[in-house]
């Protein structure tokens, strides 16, 4: 099989002109992810069609077109245009009913929505990689995207640092002011990402919070200190 893509956790192989095989390298089961994608696809949200699942393997629709990251990199898409597409996808996702909704206001969260997880296909933007999906407050999902973008923007040697900073500003201008508690929760979720080094995890809040605060259309108020005992 031809290897056509490789991410942090999975490899993608071409099967034919219309299908790919996505295989998790650590053997993690793909069943829950497939169920989530089937649910969202049934509600009209743009996800790849799932044909078959077996253990760590998932046979998916083969998508045409570049990733949003690729289109931003070669100038086919401006940062403002990309941010508009991403913000619209997130709004559409959070407007759908949750599957479980254990808490009032819970919605489906992608929890890894960034330009490399959106394909710009002939049928429109399609969101891929639902391995981290969960349910919870939509503001947490917005903040997670902001944290991911800010991580790139804060890396001085990263080739996309300047672009990520511009994208972050445009994205937050469209998604509004996130609550401080949502940002704190998003940072804790991101800190648990096994792809982060211990040093990155330890310094994450200090690295991303100033950039996110500066990019917000209305700065976040400072977090209140916890009440003292007694």
C-alpha cells in the first residue's frame, strides 16, 4: 500500500481512488472515533465517510484537495480566510446536539481543530482526525484551538510562527472572548498531550496565555486568586 500521510499517532495508506486506510501505530482502537464521525456525518457535518472499522484500522473516504495548512503556506488562502473557515466549522459543530450531553450546554468538541486537520475538498472544507473528540463546553474547544495556534506562534524557530500569530488574532476576533476558566481547562487538556515534552507541558500556560490574551478583541480579566482559608 502507498503511504499518503503520516501524523503523530497514525499512518494513512491509499487503497484505491476513493478509499484510504488509516492505521494507528500504537494499536489503539478506532471504533469510538468511527462512531463519532458517523454520527456527525448523519447530521450533515463535513467529515470523511467511514466504510469499515477493524481494531486500529479504519477505511475512510479518500479526500481530494490540500489541507488548510498547505493552502495557507502556498498563498491559496489568506490567514483571515482560513480563520473564517475554521471559526465557521467550529460554530457549526457546536450547534449540533451532543450524543450524551451529561451536562447542560455540552456539545461535541473536536479538541484538535487546527489548519492541518481541515481538508479543502471539491465538496468544501472537511474536518479530519477525530481521535481526541469528546463532549463539553464549546468555549473549551475554542480555547484549545487558540492554545495550539499560540504554541506555534510562540516557537521562534517554527516556520509558521508568524502566520500562526496572524491566524490566532483573526480566529479570536471571530470566535469572541473566551472565559478564563475555559482557557485554564483547555491548557490542562493540552498539557496531557503525550506529544508534548515534560518541559513543554510544564511551561505551556506561561507560553501561550500572554499571546492569547494579547490576541483577544477584548482582553481577558485577570483570574481571581482563590479565597484564603479562614
